[in-house]
C-alpha cells in the first residue's frame, strides 16, 4: 500500500520505502514518526527490531539487524547486514498452468534464409583476439557517415542498419578449457545471430582463439567469411580487403524487407542496472508483467545476472517446470559461492556504491527486486553463459551481474531485443539487439530524457499501475522489434558495450 510519502511492498514488511526526502519528526505510514532524515528510496523501520533479527521487505528476508533498530529509524548499511538462513527451494511446487494463448500478434521483422527471424539488419565484424581490434574498428568507422564530407557509404542501402565491429580484450594469453570455451561460445552466438545478415571474422593469425575453429563451428556458409592479418599482409591491406568485401555484401543485405512475423519468435533479454530503492516496486515488476505477456504469446525471455538472483533463487525454483531445472539453478548458485570464496570476494560486494546511495542495502534486497523482472511464468530452462536454449518461455542464463558482460551473453544466447530497467540512470545500449530503457522514477527519467524510453515512475505516485505500465512496455517492445529506434540507438550506443565474460588467468 502507499501512504503519501512512503510505500510498503508487502503486509509482512518491517520497512517502508521513502517516496521523497523525509525530515526528522514527520509522520508516515502507520503513524510512524521518523527519527532522522531519510533520502528518497531509503528504508524506514515500521517497528522496533532487535539485533540479529531478520528484516523483511517484499515479505522476504533482506538481511539481519546488526544492532537494535528503533521504530522510525533509518535502515541501511549501518544497521542491516547479510546473514545465513535456510531457503526452502520446494522445487516445482508453485509452477503455473502456463498455457500459451493462441496469438495472432506479429511484429515487422526480417525473415532469414534459414528460417530465423531478426529485428535488425546489421553487417557484423567479429574479432578473434584483441590484436585484430584496431583493424575491425577501422573498417566499421569507414562505413559511418561524415557530415559535410560527402561520405556516406550506406546512404544507398536504407535497409542496412550499419556495420558493427565487436572487439574485445582477450583471445590469447588465456587458458584453454572453460575460459576459451566461453569466449568461443559467445563469438559463435554472435556469428549465428539473425540480426546480422553477414559476418566477417578478423584474426591476427597466431592467437590461441584460432579463426579455423570458429569457422568450423559456424558451419561455414556464404554470408560468413574470415581474414587473417598476417596472411593478408598487415594492417592496411586487411582494412582494404575487409572494406571491399563488405561493400560487395551491401546490395544483398539491403535487399531484405520487413514482413509480419509472430511475436512468438521474439527473445527478450531482461536486465536491471544502476538500480535504486524504487526499481523493485516500479520498473522491475512492470517489466515482469511485460515478460508474462511475451511468454503468453509463445515468446522467450532471458533472466540472468546470477549474483543478483542470489538469496531469491528459492522463488524461482518453486516455479521451475521440474526438480531437475530447479536443481540446476541451485548448482549455479553454489558455483558462484565457491567462485567468490576462491577470489576472496563476497557476493554481497554487490550492491554497488550507486545502488546503496539509491537505497539498496544487501544483495538479498537487490535480488528480490531484480527477480520481479521475470514475472510469474514457469522457469523452463537454465543454461550456461552464451548458451542457447531450445525451449521457449522464461529461461535463466548464468552470468555476472555486470551489465555489459551479462547482455553480451544474453545476445549470444539468442536475444533479439533487450529490456533494461534502471533507477540511478544507465546509458547502456547494445548491438545487434536494440535496448529499451525503463526508468524506475520520473525524476531520473526527466534528467536523462535522451537515454530513457519509458517512465515507470507513475507507479510510485499512483498515476499509473504496474499492469498498465507493463502493457505499455510489451507494446513498446513490439514497436522496437518492428524497427522503431530506441534512445540508445539514436545515439549510436552499443558497439563498445560488447564484453564477453573473462574467466581464468592471463598467462
């Protein structure tokens, strides 16, 4: 319920969330007198809480009191901390009927020769190693228009969205095994992504991540070629050869036309970044409504950011379609616990400093709010980073919480759209799958108007509902899939955000 200056997310909650700056002495929910100034998005104790007692938000444990907390006191990092508690995974105990509606909804997309559908039509350049990054970037820059210089190589090809160079910092000096497997799986996911009409792979020649392996795994086809800098004769000759090759592809890439395609063929990456105390009550649950609508039309949504699901995974295991799927999610969580331990890091190092300034205190609190992006649909699969699922519905992909790394994996897994909620304000974008940005509060939406697409802040002031906002997000995603540009696309953001997950030592 909402009471003027605060919002309470669940009847069992021990805290209320400030909707605005609150001064000491003000009376808020349940007649509570605030004892000290409270910043927007931060928590106020609704009752006295003894040291070591659990504190609830969303009706779930978000941490334990590290000291006695008085009614009306600010609840944050100075008096709330993590703690161990038993999760009841109750595998598959609360799965839904999940019957898919017979849907005639379509979007205007591109149908590729192999039958896959696309939301954008780019030509892509993939690098095997950092040593070929300069060449790839130089080729991509050639195809950018230069105002006033009479240079616009794509002007005659209006159906081509651009030439994208996906460069990264690894590919050699790395361990074989899992680190190399993750990189190759990521690159292959992009090489096969339907939002690219053609792909050029550029390597140096002597790197660990060899071109030949990628070409074999990609099932070499007419729209995929490769160049080695050492074999081609150096930097300039490779830039010239790559530029000429892409020029020869442009007429074929431009020939494709948008056509009606079932919404069931959409796959949307779900992400929250730069979150605040409002994300879990406005933008995230509204995206959850849109996620359920997509799933009901037969589409897929990919939930991810494993460390930001930590502590709330029991809510997903209960919605797993089988115990096996639920147990796979738990196994992923255990891997992260071990990984953090070996690196001398705690999973509660997340939330970030910005998250904490926005009112989030523990990873448990952040996870509970983040999980609401996934709506209420059944969990149909759990996959590894950059792995594609054969199923449709709500999928969980293992990935770090760091936004660029997470989204890179989700796109490699087949996402052709990205829905990104933010409370602090993130200026993220992605290619070749475009990003729709959802602001958790109206103040930030107004401040970053050129970066945000939808304002979810009306949920906080009562001028909007979660269901209404979710329906708008669903329609906006269909428009985005049909070619309408997002704010990040208008600013050409998304090329430098390609960031494969790097594991293992650099040797």
